[in-house]
């Protein structure tokens, strides 16, 4: 299963979309890091970020078109070291061209509590 946002109407520049994870799969309650694949295609996309839940700090971010086409997926990874995290996508331009997607998110749990 993958998740995506698109820039078509009624979306407006600056709209924010979030999907969060609370760390329930880590028995220690601490996500050490994550790896994932992402696609960012189109003139009107904005930013994709990974935000640490414990202090709302961005631990990974990309802005603007990153992928060559909708079939191109790039590898991303981030050190989280928190109980949970969220992916935040922000719409960029005022047009309708663009998609941001994430897929194959893998958790790497810490051995001890955060």
C-alpha cells in the first residue's frame, strides 16, 4: 500500500497533509530510524518532510520535483529517535500538476526507550 497527495482542485497552495505513526510496532516504544521510497513529480508540488513527534523537528525534507516521472521512486531514510513520526506533504504552486507519494516504509526500532 502506498500513500499519495495530489495538487488538483480543490487543493490550494500551502495546504498540508499529514500521516502519522505512533511507534506501536517497536516494543521499546522508540523508532530509531526509518527508510522509505518516495516520488515527487510535477511543477506544483511543494515539500515532503519527516517530522519527529517528540519535538516536531524535521529530520528529513525535500522540496520541488525530485523524480523524473511517476514511475521513478527514490530511496529516503531518516534518523528519528522518538516514539513516533509523521510524513508531512505541502502543496506548492497554484496549479494542478503534481503528486507526492510514499511507499515501502520500514521501521528500525531502538533497543531501549527513547
